[in-house]
C-alpha cells in the first residue's frame, strides 16, 4: 500500500481538529526571527498535540493491552489527538519463534480490540510493529498500523529493513528467519499532519526517510522501535535527530524499554524531535512506562523549510544514477 499525503494545514485545507495550545520552547527560536505577540497567538492556533508511549511488553497479550489502555487514557487526558505506541506493543516473546505462534491477520481479535480502544477513546493510534500473519505459517510481517478515532485502519506499512545483525557485545539476531520484508512505502494524512511510517531498523537507512519527505510530503515521521541496549546507547538519539534534521520533519520515536524476559532487554528512551533537531518530548526515566507529549507546530515546519530550503537545493533522485556508457 502506498499512500500520498497533502499538507494538512494550507490556505486551501482547513485543520480537521481544534488544536491545543503549547508552551514548549525549542532552540530554533535562536535562528528564527522573534515573533510579535499577535504572531505567537496565530502560531499557537496552528498546532496539535501528540503523545508518544514507552512500555515494557511481555509475552502476555492481555497484560500488554491493559498497559496500552492505561496509556491511551493518559494521552486523552493530556489532550493528545494521537498516541504512538512502540514496536511489539501487543507482544514480546520470551524466546525466538514465539511471535509466529500468536501472529494474526489485521482483522483478527487482537487488532480489533485496539480498533475498539481507539473508537471508544476518541483518539488516533499508531501501532508500530504488530505481528501480522504472513503468507505461510513460517513467516509474519512486522506491520505498522494507523487507526483513526472511529476505529478504522487508515494505513499499514510492513517493515522493509529486517534486523539480521550480530550486535557487538550482544546477541545475534536474524529477523528474516521468521519475517517477510515489506515492499511499499506508506504515508497517510492524520490530525497531526502527513505521517511517514517506518519501524525500528529502518532508522539506519535514510533513503526511506528522503522518499517520505520529498516524494510523499511527510510532515511527521514515526519510528516505533525496540532497540537493543547496546545499539541504543550508541546510536538511538543521534540517528533520530539526524533523520529529523535531514527531512525537516517532526520525528516521533516510541520505544520499548527495560527487561522483557531473562533473555531480552530494550534500550527505551522515547523521544519527540522537532524539524530543527531539538528534543521536545522525553520521559524523565529512560526505561519507565508512561507517555511524553508535545505539540506539532505546523508553522515551525513551514518556517524551518523556508529558511533552510533544502527541498529546492537538493538534487533529484535521478541525478545520482550512474551515466550510461
């Protein structure tokens, strides 16, 4: 599935939701012209709140749903129009191969419970890394699902880049042994802007982020993840901030955190990053369960892109193809 977004707030496209004002400050203010009071009021009216979750999923689907339900309530209470949950939000197995046993189609009972949760709570959900049943019993898809506040699935993206890595000082992973890779990029409109969908290990491949921004008009890029502790300490925040700066998009990275079992642990550190590369949302504890909130400021996106017009300066994708002999 390949969806194409148009910018959500333009002169010809009114916002779908009444936004919530924000007082968050970012370092872009040092670069931009200081706003007059009237301009500040207009900027506040051109934003919408989002929440990003951090949790420690286990091998109990009901327990994880209970945790997610609590996080949804917190997000709604905070005024968020969308909550982003991490990769493997519904299940993390205690050993390799467990995920295959619980994989379901998107119309199965697990996803339908989350659709009902979104509808009953009146909030959009980003469910990153659902174990969707694959083409045979030996494979699943690592699927990012977007559900609207009416409980409808608006878009899906199956993870393209699979984690087949011998982590230095850590374990050996072979995601491709039980996961079939996706083939299509996905972007979809939402109350928080045009969303570009990715999952975890995709973060190391900037090409997909370039495509989402420059071919599909993404304003916000989602990176639900379950990074290892070794790679997370070394690269997590650096890569996320780089993707935000390169694309001039908000990046929302919801993370699994802490020990899932005796054999598996995730780095955590859920982050929301603005288009200038500033972290505007972070939980006080890297491995605790909870949410962080921030306001997506559409005027900031426009301002960053106008003052640093990389969309005009960049070379088209065809430019980098080798010349024929």
